[in-house]
């Protein structure tokens, strides 16, 4: 029996929806109500203020009261991915609070947990025809302290995120590599590392590379980034096992890295990961994290969405920020969150909230039948752009007119490098549907 799937970009949800938002989202609600399986990345923590703010955060401290969660749930999501760079904003209690809340409501979720075994376990959802789908979520981490851990005879398991680490090595000429070695010798930048290597606390460089400070260089021609072999092996094996047990497998991957040439170019390790999990049996991969639309690739008959952008973007509705975060940007430790964001944005001039490209998104509609994708289309979505004076700041609705044109062009050009062709159709009042081949 055929069924349809969609996934959204990041649901960075922190504030209640205005009452009159209902009239703006009617077309969006109609679209979602016709989808059998709806997935989203929950990029916040369901936690009340008053606990611990972690020493680091995913960029700011995202908290959502459980009392308003019904607003986000009103979209009818069947799954919430929790693997992202904000999952430890409020340390272990905040992460566990989020997991406990979702479980108390009976919401399917994956990506974080009280242990690595919990975090890497997929949610299993039953499809209309009785078939079952396993849904995973993973984070390409930039803070190792967020990693979920295993127990042993002396230690309890560590709460955290289902993680994918990457290795970064920059290719330079032999002359430049020798120059880096000379500079390191003169400045002493590697002195501490050399001591740690000599005393067994760190590993020496392979012959083909050189670590300068904390950055690794090589003369070998290779991709700048690649997956940590251990992590990739674990994640791929989990997908393979799920494919043996369930009819469909889907993966959400959260990644902020780029290819070093543009903000929308996926890094080499992300492509490596997406291809590997599809080879292992995943039916689709849904990316997010960079807050911007990236291209679509059809690999071995399965879609890879390198980034769906944002779906709800309410960062500036955060109520409180910790003192050290405020002081970092020159604000008083007793400043309001609004004052802190104003300082961070250099007086409202820079940042994601002041560039409309981060408010452009899309929703795919994928049809599957007998284990294979049989249809794929997308509809463009725009978020209210508060800095542009629009209503419903950070909330999604169907894009029309010039907004739809711009989203289509972004997707068309950014997907072309993967050989993906988008054909544009218009149905209804300026509503664009892109058929993907």
C-alpha cells in the first residue's frame, strides 16, 4: 500500500502562536493533513527556567514550556527528532526533561536519551497500511560534551545525543606544509601537544600529515572532511538492523558544517554519511541544522535533502539568557534576553534574524510503494520575517508570488550540482509545486 512522507526543517519553537495565525496557515494545514507520516526536528528543550544553564550552548539557550507545546503539536507531527546542537543547553536535566515530556505525551522521538543505547534507538511508527517505519535522528556534533555514552562496571551510562563525529584535514602543498612546521618550531604552538605525545596522552601524527595547533594539514589529495570511521560504522549498522526488522527506514541528520566554499554547500563527510546510510537501506535522509535551504540529491533512487532550512524560527522569543552568555557580547549580566540579542547582533545589523534567506524553506511530499519511492514533489514555505516588518515572525505559511519564485530558484540551482532537475508547476493561486526527477 502506498503512503506519503514529509519532513520539516528545524522547529526552533519557543513562544505561543498568535491566535490569528490560524487563518494564515490554512493551506499549510491542508497540505499536512494529507500526509501519512510527518517528521520534524525539535530544536529546543522542553524545560522550565530555573535549572542549570550549561557552560556552552548551541548558539543560545533554547527553552520551551510544556504548557505551550500543543501549538507546535497542532501541525500533527508523528515524530520529533531531538538530535541537535541545542540538546544540552540546560545540561543533563534539560535533555532528560525533554525526553520525559515527549514520552509522557506518547510522542515518537529519537536522537537523545539517558544513554547511547537510548539515543541511537529509532522510533518505530506504524503506517496506514500496517507497515512499520524506523526513524533515526543523529547530530554531527561540534561539542563532544554532548555525546551520549555507554556504561561499564564502574560508570553509569551518560545522557546525551546520538552523534556523528568528523575528521577535518586541509590539503596544502609540500612547501606550505614545511613552512607550517617551521612556524610551529619557532612559535612553540605545538609544545604542549609534543609533550602529550611523548608521555602517551596523545597520538603522534601519521607520516602523511602534520598537526599545527589543533588543525591538521596534509599534502595528500583527499576530501577536507570525512566521517569518523567508528561512528559511521555504528550508525550504518543500526540502519542495516532496522531495515531487516522494518519495512522502511528514515534518517534525520543535523549538520552545521559547509564545504568551505559556500554556506549552502554540504561538507564531504555529510555526503559520505548520507550515501552510506542509503546503501544500508535507508529510504530517505532529511537534513537540517544550517538554517538554510540546501540542494536535493537522488541517490540510488532515494532522496537526500541536505537541508530543509527552518520551519519555526523563534530564537529571539527566548525569555532569559545566562550571565556569562550576556557578558560575552558586552551586555550586563542582568540584561534581558532582548538586550542580549541586540548586543550580539551589533544593534540589529547582523545575524540570522536579519537575513531573509533563513526564512525561506520548503516541504517535500514523497510517495512510497512496496519499499520504493514512486513520487516526489515539494511546496515552497516562507516564515514571517520579523526584521522585514512582517506579521507572524518565524512562523510558516505557503509561499506565494516572488517568495515562491525565489525558493524555487534556490532549490533549482542548489540541486543542479547533484544532477537533480526540478520542474515547476502552478496550481491554485500562485502555489508552486516542483516535481523532482
